[in-house]
């Protein structure tokens, strides 16, 4: 029995060892993404319970490390093909850790930072450990794995030090640590003399995570109508919110390209910079989609109760929709895809219209504002469809 288990423990290898013509996410990766629904949902609940400027700031501050844990573990699995028990077990450990971590979110900024920090440190140590294993067992990726683990360890040290201090200095150390970790990877790739050849599928991973957060938006539509008994106003707002979510899906996947990261890996330093913009630009895209789910939920309730847009609720709804338009356009431009200039212009015009709606929404009322907001997105999609092709062509590009 021990011999069989030992045979399962094999060193990782780059994904170029066996070229894959059309690489896709594994069942484990899909399961891994699904677990992050718990963390995303918890962050959404925290935002819904604190619809203030401070609540928005706290949501963003917690969203970044959650996204980073997902990104770093996903990217390790993208680079290294580990056909043994180590990576699956590490993934399962991270999944369980993320579930436990989500329980610490409510108190993370209210006296419960120690638990939040300790779980984050543990999750990052798992990732660093995987890179250290790769640095010793994969000669062609030794420099990449070693430098990656060093940079991540330096950033993580600030989190460890933060255990000994109190806010706001504690939060400052978190920010510094995250900045170091997040900026380290593109620097490593720009400094590597010999970048290991790999067959990446991170574009698909980003797309799958987009589906995960879009699911939270649809859940927001459903949750908002739960206690309204589908009153006419609430039902119309819910349909408008659903249509906006559909437009989010279309606008993101319309220019889908499964080879963007592969091109960046093999490009010069300018390509590396654009690649970083593409990869890290997904952070605000994901955050905006998640925030929209909360924004539409509160809007449905406000419409059903005859209330108007107020305060942070208004900022969340219009900020998330305009923010999504801007950031999704930026990552698609950075992705070296031939994004038409006319598309860029119309999307920024659409974002401007949304900001105008935000300023006059108190005069228009919730129902009319939501109809105009949904109409803006529908018009944008209708304008772009002839530029891209039929929706069948879009489906084939996903």
C-alpha cells in the first residue's frame, strides 16, 4: 500500500511537457472556483449590511485579498502540471481554509483581525510551499518558482508583522504586503532571461470566475424579490436587473480570447505591462459585478417600498455598472485584441450616461431610472452585435 502512495507523489512539471491543443479547466479547478462562492457571498452580505461609504471601503479592502488567494493558487495550477496527490490535497486544504476564512470576515475590521490574518497567512504559505517544491524539482522553472516564492514571502511578512500592531497601521501593513505580492509577478517575468514555455488556460479561469460572480448578481435579483410578492414595480426592476446582468455577460465574453495570457508570456516588457493590466484589471471587474448584485437587491426592495435612491445604495448601483463598463473595456483593450475604437467610445459614452442617471435619479424615481439604466446597456449590446457577429459566433468563442 505504501508503495502505491509513494508512486502518486511525483514532481510537478510545466504544462509544456505534453502540448495540449485546447486546454480546459479541470474538475478540481471548477470545484475550487465554486468554493469561492462562499467567500464572495459573505463579502456581499457584509456590504448589504453596511450600505455606507465605510461599508464600501471595507468591502473593497476584504475583496482584494480574497481575489489574490484565488489568483495565486489558480496561477500555480496553470503553470505546473502536477499529476499526483500533492496539488489536489493542497487545493482541498485551501478550499477548506477559504470556508473557515469567510467566517472571520465580519469581525476582521472590528477586533477580530488576528483570526483573519492567521488564516490568510496559512493560505499563502500553502502557495509558497508549492512554489518551493517546484523550484527544487522543475529545473527549467527554478528561477521563476524561486523568485515567486521569495516575493510572496516578503509581502506575507508584512501581514505577520501586522499581528503585533493595531489599526490603522495594521491595515497599512496589509496594503503594503498586498502591493508587494501583486506587483512581484510581472516584475519577475520582465526580469527573467529565459521565460519557461507553458500552455496557459488562465483566460478560461478568469471567464469561469466571472460566471461565479455573475451568479451572485442573479442571486441578488432573486433575493430582492423574495419578500416583495412580485409586486409590479419590484418585478419590473428585477427584470431590468436581470437584463443588465445578461449584458454584463455579453460585454465580457464578446471579445473572449483563450490565448491572451500565452501571448503575454512570450512578449516583451511592453506586452508584460499590458498583460498585467489585463490580469489585474479583472479585480475591479469582479468587484463591480459582485457589488452590482447587492445594488440591485437593495434597489428592488426600495422600489417595492416606494423609497428613493439614497446614499451609498445609489453609489453602489451606479458605481458598479459604470465601473464595470470602464474596467471591462480596459482589460479587453489591454488583451491585445482588436477592440474597435468605436466600441471603446460607445462604452465610455454609456458610462457617462450612467453617471448622469445617478445625478438625476432622485427626480426620475427608482422605476424609471432602472428602465433607463437597463436600456442603456441593451443599446450598447445592440450597437456592438453587428461589430462582433451573431450571438452564435460569440458562444463559439467562449
